[in-house]
C-alpha cells in the first residue's frame, strides 16, 4: 500500500491488471459504453441505444437519428462520428458474415475448424470468398465490385455514356455553409463577413460540424440534378439515365464523379466524327466570356482553369499534360490517323510545352 507513512512504496512499480488472462470484448457487448464514454451527452444516463423501447431499432437508424438531432451535440463531436461509423460497419460485417455462413449449400459448410486453418483461409482469400459477403458494406472491395458490375450492366443496356464530369465541393466559397454552421453556435455572419474570413477560419467552421457540411453538399448535388440537368431546358441534352460515385478528397471535402446518358446523342465509332464534334460544340465551350458578364468570367477564370499543384506534379510533370496544344475547333484525337511525317512536329510541340510547364 502506498501511503504517506510508507514513502518507500512510491519508488516501487505496481502492476494492476484486473482483466489479465481474459479476452477483450467488443464495445457492442457493453450496454453502457455510450453513456459512460459520453457523460456530457447523456447527463441522466438514459436514451442510449441500450435503452429499452417499445420497438427495436437498428444501429444504423439509431445513429442516423443522433446525427440529425436538433441540438447537434452528437454531430459536432468528430470522435462520436468515428465511433458511430465503426459500430454501424462492424455490425453490418458481423451480420453479413453470419448470413453468409448460414446460406452455405449442403456439403459446403464452413466450420470453425476450417476458419482456424491458415491454408483454408488463404484459399478463401485467393478466391475472393473471404470478403465477398461484404458487398453491402460501403467502401469495401466487394461493395465497389458490385457497383462496378452494376455500371457495366448499365453500359451494356444503355451504351457508352455521353458525358462524364466531376462536381467538387467549393465549401470555402459557399457562404451559406459557413453561415448555417455558425448559427448552430449562436454566431451570425453576412455574406461579406464570410468572404472576409481567412482560410483557416473557414476550415475551422467546417471542421466543427462535418455532418452539416456533407448534408449541404448532398443537397446541392440533388438540386443540381433535379432542378438543372432534368429541367425542360435540357442544358446537356435530354437526360435518360445517370450514375454517381461520391468520394472524399484528402482535405475531407466530397466530390462526385458522374456519368450521363443523353437521348439520341451521337456515338463515337458509330456516327461520324463531324456529328460528334457538332454535338459537343452545342453544349460545351472552352472560350473565356467577354467583359459583358464579369461574374461569369470571374467564375470561369477561377474554377475552369487548371492550376498546377503537388497532386498533379507528383512525378515532376503534370499528370494531366497541361497545358494542352491550342485548337480553334473541337478535335477527336485518334493516334492511328497521325501520319509518320507529322510525328516530329508533335514531338517538337510537346517539348516546347514541357519547357513552359517547368517555368
């Protein structure tokens, strides 16, 4: 015992291991883990997932409600977000694994003894059986394989997509995002005040509530498709079908890769190149607007110009090969059509462009 009367004990090492020799348990088996680890969110130690309710709910529905709670205490805590994501995905994996084992055909039962056999497990990994059951877990290899096959099925039925584009989140330039998050903390900003904030201040506001920032981007994305692309104006043609894949960049902001199928659009390799170029020119331009529309011109110069960064110059030269050779008209590059007597011209031209890139 370490007491004032026994000062020599303070120099001794005391090892306390009450759980020595026992197996660690998952946090999902502890009904009090949520209230014990978040006492500020559960001041009366009630209302957590383990609380008895007339109707049972799933972890996914429970945490979805927590993140959308009106006071925002859960959505503002990034540690709570990661715990919620871990529990939802762990529960999904566990349930899918159990269902996969129970659905095995007679004579192909996967036993616990086989699961402990390294050779059997290695064989399952080689045949993709070890993770095939995770097709419902977003972000897993099996999930992306399933979505890839679904996209191939769409291409088989609808043909080659007409348009491909990426929609990135300009969260630093959307004043309504900063204003919405700031209001949750009792701060009110005007558009001018948001524009005057530094980059670090804007980043801090977005980091304080990533749920609101992500929901805002999803709302803008849905509105863009429903109110713009599907509008009677048909800004890119009459939309037949589309596919979207949302990813998160290293800085945490989302962006969406989109494929669009347009009705009666000419197809490369089937229709003439002239008709394909005419269709492209009908909807796309590379021209910089004149001074009659300064707002549009500023947006084009700000958002539609490639600016070199560490990402594109990871291998010393721009991985997107900017700047591209200029052209007064839309061209379809087909390497087989390049004559041997003109190849030296292209080589010299790219040398000049490479010298400009390094400057």
